[in-house]
């Protein structure tokens, strides 16, 4: 729990900051911040997994330059993206070609009111039937449980009364009268 609650609190604070600050930040600031966080992430990753990078064999010649190559490629990709967003290049439109006019037939839609009402009524009936069935099942289970509880209670009460001295004496007398 000592790791979960601070992480949850940090996550909630990040959500609140994003909700209130992100709409007021320009895309350029967001791009610069993302590049800064990316550089920090690559640095932290390379520091955390330095032993794995040292033990790798197939990139021995590039292991010194690999973080810089990766960061450089990502920065070039981000710069290209920003230039394409902010340069104002638009997609050329199609030339205006006059097309022959074709008259489309009038299509009338059916009245949805009666169909919708009948479907709604059918769904209401089905829902009411299902609710009534569930109520009947619940009542049946409740009655069965109540009857079972009463039977058990009567059984134990009868056994408790038979073990009392007054009942024992009368039952012994009745036993003698029977034989």
C-alpha cells in the first residue's frame, strides 16, 4: 500500500493539472515539453538498463552512439511534424467539373411513431413479465426458506419440550397406558 497510494495521488494530480492547464498551452510548448520529457526518459532508461546495453553483442560498434542516434531521429521526426503542421500547406482541392444533373426519386420514410410505439409497448410488456417472474421466484424462495425455518424451529421446540420433566412424566404415563 505504501507504493500504491502515492502513485494514485500523483496520477490524480497529473489528471487535474492536465485538465486545467492543457487547454491553455500552445502546441509548440507541448512539443517542447514532450521533447524534454523524451530526452529525460531516454536518459533514465539508458542509466537504468546500462548493464543490459553493456552485455549486448550485435551492436557493439554502435553502443556509444545509439542513444544519440535515437534521440536525434526522434527530434528530427518531431521537427518535421511541427513544420508540416505550422507551414500552412493544404491539400489541393479537386477541380470544379460540372457533372450532369440527375434527378433523384422522392423517397418517403415510413411513420416511425407507430412502429416505435409498438416496439416500446412490446419491450414494456416483456420487462413487466420478466419483473413479475423474478418477483414470483423471489417470493417462492422466501416462502420456502420461511417454511424451512419454521419446520426446523418446530422440530427443535418439540424436542426441547419432550426433554422437559413434565412432558417426560406424561409421556411415560401414556406409554404405560398404551401397553
